[in-house]
C-alpha cells in the first residue's frame, strides 16, 4: 500500500466551504437535470464534480486555501445563511445526549441547555426573559 500512501500524500482533501458548495451544486444540477429531462444540466453537474475532484486531489494546498478564501469573500454571507439550518440540525443530533434545545417563550429564540441538571432558571440572552425549565 506504499504506492497508495505516496499517491494520497500531501493532497488537499478538505471539506472546505467551496468543496461543499461544489458538491451541493453537482447534486442539485444532477437531480434537476433528471427531473426536468435536460441532459445539459447533468453535463454541467459533471463539470462541477470534476472541479470538486480536482481540488481534492490537488497538491497545491496554498492555491486551494486561497480559492476558498476568495469564495467565502464573495459567497460567504449567502453560504452561511444556507448552511446555518443544516449546521443546527447537525449540532442537535450531536448534542442530543448532553443538551436540550428549547425556544424562548417570549421571543422564540432557540436556546441550548445542559441535560439532567434538574430545574434551571433560564434567562434568554436575547430578550432577557426569565423562565424555569426542568432538563
Ligand atoms: Zn427571548
């Protein structure tokens, strides 16, 4: 497996934001192409996928990092907005044993509390409303 280790050594392999975006676009174009029956869309999906593969196997780490920084400069706010709900779901699944999530009764802000601490007095960080919650 020495050749494989050598082959993979020093390659980029990072799930940076640009990679995630490229994969998402690939999937979205591919699926819409299939549903709409427009081959052009999945050819386009292939192009995005090739760029994704190229970046992952690239050894020019510096260049890839710079690319991602440039991408985030332009699409960062949009990307974070789109990614946020997914991140929240991911966090909830990850924290399900240690934390409970609830909404502030007054402003509906989502709050995260440690689990198994008994009755807690909660102060909403957004609207400063106090309420009690048993976790
Ligand atoms: Zn609140």
